[in-house]
């Protein structure tokens, strides 16, 4: 092949370049471009939504680069663009360049050179394979949407193959689907149920529907190809993920790419390089009697294993954690350099950002860009370069010939940052796993922007006025705001339900030296509150060791919720080595009308503080310490037997005095407290485990399961199973 005197830059406009259909065509374009010394710049979105989605629509700004005067021509892979509005947007951008040569693949568009294969002829050939090679005459045909021209063209190919071999065409044997797996699965159900007679073979208008059909038939006990043969179309990849290995017809997308590039080159240079044939071929598999071509299948497996290797590296690495801790753009770039190995076979990667990328404004005030070399073919990290967006990239960064560049948008929730440029040296494209790498990089860039945005810092400052900074729970002011808001929107007969609690019997639980324990305990309590409430109420930390829950939901049983919280808080408190007593709770329910948050909270705080003050006065006495140590021992180990006689001999008190003083301090008799401790543990095990009642009874100190059952029902009003289900 001759080479044009000036290195050309051809833009390839595609979508989701990682998909196998696009990769095959791109490899054809790039391989021919390398032989001709042509530079290739691929413009591709990542998600390619078929409908408008505000948060990802911004990715399509990457196609604004079509306006760059750097391009000498374009190849548009039209069938890859799913959104009709995006199609029209791209057409308008291309039409606005009347002096630029453009070639289109996969569609016929007036005013452009169009390269496509003959899907009607291809379909005729794949159906003929079933007739000529295998002798089938009873063949169903599964195609795409009935309103799409390409679906109807494939039906015509099916009809032509039948008529060519003297088989009558029956429109009832044509099934319209949606070009996706579920169409095949639904057809399989019809065969399995007998709704549709099972034919000798089914020809599918693409591989995805064929995969769905094979998967469904396999699940339903129908053997492919013994009971029915299945053949696909397009050779989209992924045959290793389905059984049996699919026989399919390969559309020669690589040849289409080569033909498109040479057609465009001939137009620009007025040369006459011969165009390649785009004929496809049957790829043999086990879904028809041919049997799999193992040479081709081994190549597929080799590619798959390589992709899986990189997928595993991405999944187990800590790229995301490292990137989100960056505090500057330099840190960010250094971390990208550390993790470029996660992208397969690239030779270079460049970060190109708007110079005002960190602005709080969504739209950019200029087209000035900054470019930083994250990885370059020569291994040298170059300084940041400035350039105009219309220039695509700084000449000083990439000034060698035969460039293979992929432009990948960087965006977050409707905000455009710029793009990454991936550089390859061979005919290749990135894999689907790169989308996750790019998503992590984009999210981290937004996080970095927020960390350096003074306005955001002010907003966070304002947020802390209503939330506890350690736990994220509402503070008292935040709880009042949220409760009042709920009251306004609640029905007129609604009630306000409030639970107030403290996690210890003492007012002062932690010392300055034990601040770490305080934070850990606060986080654990926050988890308990969030878990118990489950977005059906508001959770708050009112003070150092005072918490509250409020709700106006009518179906919330405030007594049951308080019981669950008490059980969970007790076990949390007993799990450590503290000697701070057991939690104190109170709960109340108030009519919505004339409800005063401040008065109610103040009154409930007073109730709790009375109990706390009582224990606070006693806690320094030696006698009190003996009783609290004993009580904590009972609650931590309720399964043990506790003899009042032995305890009294040990502490030197008479049994009568001991029992009387115990009830005076804790408000409950010694015997009843033991029962309560056992029932509390039983409740906790019922709430948090799937242990049998026999095991729970034993762990709570009851050898007789039936006695435990009766005791639990007497204390709670519920059987153990009903308690478990009601929570």
C-alpha cells in the first residue's frame, strides 16, 4: 500500500468501544491505518444509553471533538449509536464539515460513503448451512423488532434460503424478538411448554438471542443439537459462557473496518487501493452437528483468560481507596501512574482536563485544557502542557506517527471534567473492565474537587450544625427539625413516639484517656439505632451519652422497638470490660396536636437523669461497687447458677439485708433480675441468630426447653418463635 505524503488524522466515531462488535471493526480500521501511516483518534462514550439519562448524558460531550480542525476525515460506526437524539447530534456535527470526507459503516445514510455487509445475504447463507449441510427442512427463525429494517432484511434472507431449496415459507415460523437474550429464553419456554412445536433447527438473527435460547432449552431438558439445532449470527463473542458452544455466522466486521479506512483514504488522496472483500463465514460449534472448530475456540479462550486476569487484578486491588485519599492533583496523578498496570496493553495514557475543572460551576468558561502524561511510550513523565480543546492534544506530547488514540470522557453526575487519552501501538481496544477503572478515576476527581472547594467546606460546616460529627446521627437541633417536619406532613390523628436512652447507669462513663473507647462505643450505638429503625424514624445523639429515636409512623409499636433497642444496647454494653451498669430507657407517645419537642425531651431527660443521679451518688461507696460488680457478673453470665447464701457469705451480709438492698439499688429483686438477664439474652439470640430454641435455652441456663418456653412466654407475653417473627 502507498502512503500519503502527509500523516493523516482520521477520527473514528463509535460507542462503547470495548464491546466485541466495535472492537472487531476498530481492529480492522487500525491495522489498515498502520500500514498506510495514518493516525487514528477514536471518540467513544462509555455507557451509550439508548434513552436520555441526565447523569450520564454529559459523556456524549466527547463527540464535540468532531469539530476539531485536526481531523482529515471520519469513519462513523452508525449501528453502535443507540440513542436517536445522539445519532442526530453526531450527524449535525458531521454535516457542519462539508469539506471533510466521511465514511459510514453499518447503515445507509444519504450524503455519505456507506460500507456495510449484506445481512440478507448472510442470513440466507446461515439458513442454507442448516439445509445443505445438515438436511434440515423444518426451521424456525428468531429475529429482532418487527419495526426495524435490519430485522425484516434477515427475515427476507431466511425466506430466500427456504425458497432456493424448495421449502415453503411459513410466516408462523418467524418469531420477532428484541435482539437480546430474553427473547431466546422466552422462545425456549414456548418449546418446552408445547405452546410451539419444536422444529429440527432454529436460526437466530444474532448471537445474544441464540445464547438465551440454548440456555433456556438446556434448563428445560431439551438437548441441543440432538433434539433441535441452534445457529446464531454476528459472532459477538462469549461462546465459552454458554452450552453447547454456539455455531454462528461471523459478520466480517474486521474486513468492514479495513474497507471503510481504505475507502476514506482513497477519497482523501485520490488513490485507488483495492478494497477487501467483506464476506463472512460459518464459525462451527456444537449447537449444530458440525462440532466445534477447536483452533478458533482455543483462541477465544486465550483472549477470555487474558481479560479475566486483568479483571481479577482490578477487583482485588486497592486503586479506589488510594485514589480517593488524594489531597492534590499531583497526588491524584501519582496514584494513576501507580495503577496504570490495570489497563491491558496500553503504551500511553494522558489526563486532559479543562483548566477550570475544579470550579463549582457545571459549565466551563473557556476551552483551555491542561494535559499531563500519566504514562508515555518512552517512559518519561512530561510536564503539564496547555492547549486548546480544538487542538485535541498538545503536539509536544504526541508528535510521533501512526498514533492509535482513544478519547474517553471523564465526568461525574452531569459535570464534565475532560477526557483520558489511551495510546496503543497495535490494533487493539480497551476491555469492558476499563469502564470501572475510568469510573473510579472520575469519582475520585469529583471527590478531590469537593475537598478543595471552599463552598463545599462551608456547606459541610452548616451540615455539622444538625449532625453529630462522630456518628453521623442527628444532634438535638437536627432531631427537632426533622421531627417537626414529619409532624407537619403526618395525618391529623398521628402520634409522636419517642424513645430516650442512655447506654450506662453513670453520668460520667469515659475519661479523657479513654476517648478512643468513647468513639468506638458511639459508633456501635449508632449502628444499633440505624439497624433497629431502618429509615422508619429519626436517630439522634443528644449529648455525650444520651440518644433518642422519634417516629410518627402509625405501624410502629413503640414498646416493641424500645424492647429491641434495650436488648441490643445491653448486649453491646456487656460485650466489653466496662463496669458502667446497664442502659436506662424511657419511651412515650404523644398526640400530634400541641406537641412541644423541647418540653417533651426535657421531661424525658429528667426521668432518666433521676435514675442516673441516684446511682451517681452511690457509685463511690464500697457497698455499691460490690452490688454492681455482682450484677454485671450475672448479666454477662446469666446461664450460671447464683446462690444467695454463697454470695452473702462472700460479701459478709445477711441474706435478708442483701435481698432488700439489692432491690433498693436496682429496682428489681435479686431472683427476678436473674430471670430478666436470661430472658434478655434469649431475646438477643432470637433477634440476631437462627439458633434452635433448644440451643438458646441451654445458653440461657435452662436445661428444660419446655420450662424455658413457659418462662419466656410468662415474661414477654409471646412465645419465643412469635417474638423472633415479630421483630
